[in-house]
């Protein structure tokens, strides 16, 4: 298992351009493995530090944090909307229960009026919720478009800091 870890670490570090210091005098075989692991650890830290300094990585971190904060804000708003919808449904249910407890004669007379009133309320609330959902979906679309524009407008296609920016079509 350790062999595979060392092999994967060496492959990743070689691919990241990490620089390995030249090997020292050959120590005994048991400590040589630990020496290589130490050298690989240093090379990994070197590569990590170099990657953190790349503007593309920094921009990706900023975009990820921004997207996370927008997602959590939207999630909180959606939870509030769901709570409001549940409370309205409970209110409508309690009104319906009180109407059912009344006499049949009064229920016949009031039932039609209450049905129209409830239908109007539900239609109005449905339209209001649709408008809110449309606003939320528009906000998500704008956020995604903004992220796409900032992604396209930033670094070159190759991710190289010296590459020319990609022109939007």
C-alpha cells in the first residue's frame, strides 16, 4: 500500500512541476524509504505553495466561495418560503375545519362563497409564489451568467497566467 502511495505522490508531483532536491549519500535501505517519503513531502509542499500562487487557482477559490455564499442565501430564502407556504396551508386547513363544524344549512350557503374566496386566495398566492420563484430562478441565471463571464473574461484557455484572455463570442 505504501508503495502505491509513494508512486501516486511521485506521479502527481512530477506532473505539477515540483522540484526534487538531488539525493544525498545512500543511507541504509530502511531509512532510504523514509528519506524518499520526506523528500516527496517537501516536494508536495513546494508544489502546493506554487499552486496557491497561481492567479487561476486564486480566482477559482474566490468564485467557489461566492457561489457557496449565494447558494446558502438562496437556500435560506427557499426555506423561509416553504415555511410560509406550510403556515398558509395550515391556516386554510383550520378555516376549512371550522366551516365543516357549522350546520349543514349554513355550510351549503357559505360553502360556495368560501370556495370562491379560497380559490381566489390560492390563485393569488400561487401567482405570488410563481413570481418569487421566477425572481429566484432569474437571480440564479444571472449569477451563473456572471460566473461564466468572469470565467471567460479572466485567464486564457490553457490556464497559463501569461496566456491572452479568451474573446467572448
